[in-house]
C-alpha cells in the first residue's frame, strides 16, 4: 500500500458542498461524473496535492442524512495542512469559513479549528 486515496464526507447536496469546498476552502474540483443511479462521483482536493482527496458523497438514506455534519462525533476528524497558515486562514475567513477559535501555536505547529458547511470539524494546520 502506498497512500490513502480518498476520504468520503457525507453531504446533503453536491452543489452546495462544491461551493463550500472549492470557493470557500480553496480546493480544486478533480472529478464530477454522473452515475447511472442519479448520484455523482465528486472528488475535490487541495491544489497541487497528489495523494489524498475528498469524495463528496451525497446522503442516500435517512441514516446517512442523520450523520451529515457529525461524522466524527463532534471532534476534529479532518486535518488540512498548509505551508502558510496566516495566508490560508485569512483567505478562508474572508471567504466565510467559520473558525471556532483564534489561531494558536502549539509544539507541533500553528492550528485553528474550523467547521465545514455542515458542522464537521477540521484543523487547519501548519506543521513545524
């Protein structure tokens, strides 16, 4: 095995999720392919990344819909690394991303928790 390829994030709607992850967070759309059952294969990733990407998976059952925004029980479950914390924090804030705390500087790097449009918690991290 060489790397983790995709991580699925369950969403309510493909287009609203794309607007958030592409326009606000700054990811690029890698694939948006219709499938025969009315769903789509939608993949986004940070620009220039070559390994892990997000699969935006529209909830298709009541159980899945109930998990939208709470896939990790309210804790941070996704970690977005950056090489320029101040730049990306400022850009994301200006684009309407909701940060839950002020940036802090830990032994492992600069970090701030933000929520996606559904409430899933992420860390924006610039490792030391």
